[in-house]
C-alpha cells in the first residue's frame, strides 16, 4: 500500500495518489509561504471559513446537504480502518487521546473492506 501523508496543523492526513500531481502543481504555482492553503492575506483559514467553503462546495455538488467538516474527518478515519491500517496509527492521525474514541470507527462490517477512496477513481492527474 502506497500512502502519502501531509501534515495539516498538528495532524496528518492521507493524500490520494491521484491528487499528488495536482498538489505538486499547486505548490509550484501558488508558492504558499507557510500554510498549504492560505487565506487572501497569507494567514490560515479560520474554522468558520473552512466550514463556509465546504458548505458552498456541498451546495454546488448536490451531495448530502448535511455534509460537514466532521463528516469528512469521519470518512477519512473510516477509510483508514477499511484499509486495515493499525488502529493506533489512526488514533495518532486523528489526535485522539484515548483509543476508545478511535474505536468508534471499527463498526465497519467485513463486507465493506473492499471500498477504496472515491478520489482514486477520478482522473485528475492533469
């Protein structure tokens, strides 16, 4: 399994293989000075700004209107568990203090273990 991690704030996240080229291109073109994605004045986005950006994207995409930033975090963790990543590593990636908190993601049934990231189905290499 080829996994790329990217540090976000004090946490890390898994970067989809199909997103690597776009991320590299973005870094070359935008040349962020400190944060991967910076606000208009070069500072990090506030939580409220991130929520608003996601809200607008959800509206445009016609996906479940109840999708939130936390939904994305939950989905990320669920996919890691489905990919059979060690639960202690998932705990660390999510910055959970207790393994019990991370264990809520283990409710996934065995029949779902063949699920892969929907982003890996996209042709976004160019």
